[in-house]
């Protein structure tokens, strides 16, 4: 395996999903998309990656059987992502790859916030280049009020933890909501303003337009 192959596998491990377009932007910056496609096709044949349909004609990759064995993971990590995991992991991948942030591995999250109980560690967390910790909530197609209520609950479930409250007070934490359009983002923000939640908390709502296609696919 080449060093670049290892970079691709580490990318898929971190984000649980990757596409040729994202691999090109994060690993093969100076190469054509066709060159990336040839590399990922080879890695699929070798068993390092597993390919599944995303938004036609685009596919996505999970870890393959060889990579799973290398990391000591369950064979389930080679399976296609479920109807909720796919839009969540794909949206986080696009959000992180188009900004100066990184999705945290579970070990990295535990090192960053060792005081956070296990039941609060399953949602995606990112860290920005400036060191800001982000908890990410992805719109799965519900109404703006439903998405806002879920996001507010993400915060309220953790707010009684003193260390979490300290992160908020020092402006070192941000709640992120990823949705489909700017119009829906405005409606979610308006719904958040009408809820009783931690108004001192930094809130960022970003749009991932390709989420729309996954919502349509799951209908």
C-alpha cells in the first residue's frame, strides 16, 4: 500500500464515508478526478475500500475488509450506511471538507472532553482550526421546528455538566445545524429563537444542498 492509499483509508476511517470528489480535494489536490477514480477502483479490488451507490452517478466508500481487519473493527464497518447514518456522515464530510475543521475520532473526542459521558459521545463532533469544539446536528428531513427542537435538546442534555457549561461560557463550543437550503436555515433559526434553550451558546446553521437528494432518495 502506498502512503497515499494510507491517507485515503485514514480519511474514510475518520469520516466513515468518502467520495472520489472529496478524496480529490483532501488527498489528490493536484490530480484529476479520473486519476482518483482509478486509485479507488484499485483499492476496492484489493479489499481496502468498499463501494456503494450515493447520488447517481456518484458512489461512496466505506472501509473494506482488509482495512477493517487492520483497525480491528467489526465487519459491520464494511456494510452500507443506514438511512440515517448516510445523510449524517455525508453531510459532516462535506461540511468539514469545505471548511477548516476536522471530524474527531472517538479517541480524540475522549481526549478533548474526557468528562463527557459515553451516552453523549455518539453524535458527530468537529474541531475547527482555531480549536473550537462543534457538536453537529444534521437535518434528516423534518420540519424546521422539529430540527430546532432536536438541536436544542442536544444542548439541554449536556448543559448541567459543569465542564460543558464552562466551554459555553468561554465561547469554546458551538452547536452546528446542517440543513438543505438557506430558506430552511432561516426557518430553523427562527424556530430556535422561539424555544427555551441556552441562548448564550454559539449557534451556526450551514447549508449542504446535496442533502436534498438524499432526502428524496429515502422517501
